[in-house]
C-alpha cells in the first residue's frame, strides 16, 4: 500500500503543472509562423531555386513567404510569455504547395492551407526536429502548444476539364450531375449500383467534371491515398449556400484553393460511420468516433504531443461537440470552428 501510494505521488509530481490548467483559463497567442520571426534565413526559399513563382519567397509582397520559421518563433517565446500568454497556437505548419493560382494571380502557401504532406513540416518553416524542439521549449516555459490542421481540403492539384486555371468552375449539383452518369443526367452510365451510401461502388470521379492531375503532381501528397481524385467531390466551386456548402470546392486567388475532401467516401468505404485523423510520426491513422473531429499528437506521436488541436465538425459541417482525447496523456483537448 505504501509503495503504491509512493508511486502515485511520484507520477503526480512528474505531471507538468500546465496540464492542470483548464482550456477556458488559457490566454492563447495565435500567430502565423511565416510572419512572426525569421530565425533561419537558409530556409527562406524552402530549398527551392528560382524566382518567387518557384520558391514562393518574396518578402516585399503580402501574398508570398516572408521568411518566418519555427526557430524564429522559439527565439521569441519569452516575449510571448511576458505578454501574459499561457499557450501558443500556430497556423498549420505542414508541407504546402509552394505556389498556386492562375497566371498573374499566383500566391504562396505561407498560410499553411495548401497542404501536400501531412507528415512533415513545410521546408520554408524548418524541419520535424525544429518542431519537436519548439514544443519542448513551449512546455519548458509552462505553456501549452496548440496545433492547427486542415483536413477537409488539400493543395489544388486536381484539374477539372473546361475550367480556366481551376478558378472558373461553376458548381454542378447532384441532381443535374448524378454520380451514376458522366457529365449530366443524359451521360453514359457509371458507378453502377452507387446509392449515395455504399461508397465501395463509387469508383469513377468523372460524374460532374472530367478530372485530371498533372503528371508532375500525381504523387506529391502524403498520405499517398490523398493523391486519388475519387476522394474529392470535384463538383466545381462552392457558392457557400445549400448543397454546395458541403460538396463544393474552395476557390479564388489567395484563398484555400484545394479541392474539398470527400469525407463521407473515406469513412464509409472502410465500413465506419465516422473517423478521426491522428497525425503520427510518419502516417495518419483513423479511429471511429461519434463526430468528425481531428487531433494531432505531433510528428513524433505519443512520445511528444502538443496539448491541443482544433478543428471539429460533424457530418453536416456543423461544429462537433468538444471532447477530451488523451491518447494516454491527460489534459489534452480539442476544439473546432465552423
């Protein structure tokens, strides 16, 4: 009994004090790493060569990378804490497509919303080791680290036939362009037997538009299944009203241009009603839950998690209920917006 009590006391004393703070008591400092502090000029161009349309770097233009990175953020943690902040929340730090947009309207993925690789830090911001060092440094100051991830769309690589540079793509409704016909109600039959729920029978993505992917971008996304067009709606641009608010694509110069992910397909193809992404050291795995949420324990998995990740949505795109998800760690929370 004495030994048990001693072990419990030792375990309690080993738990960092910041873990005991409730989410509603945090003072959160949100920042965009690229626009905060440049701690390593050698990564300003992300290891790429050429002008800003190749590297994404142009500190004179608001639409391109300016040079901020994770090392720079780590060097300013004292400043953030002195402001009274108890937690740091960063915009998405995953690898992004450096530049996208129609000719004359290009911009860079400095904001983190054009993700191609969910398993590593964007090369403009640093490395996975830099990320781990940053989270360590945040925790060492008694602060929490909030991580941001976008799972309902990725970088814009899928092309829809007849659209001007992927921008002029009118939304095509399910009624006028059913999944079981190519190019409209009078088109050739396809996806035979698909009833809207049995996604194993949805194998052809060419029901509303004919889709294609440039050869150079066929395998740029990680996990690799994100490269498959069937996992995206591909119905054209959302009007942010009605049906298109769920199945339309994001669009527009300087916005998150990626095709919206076909969440229902991935869930139901695997015989699950819902799923959750976990960003691990080298992969993303899925676990069934009661609403569509996301939590990212960090690039090195359970051994070194950040404290919070948001966003949470249910199947209708509404804010899902906030849950605690510890993955073996107490005090780890998730939250979301809609």
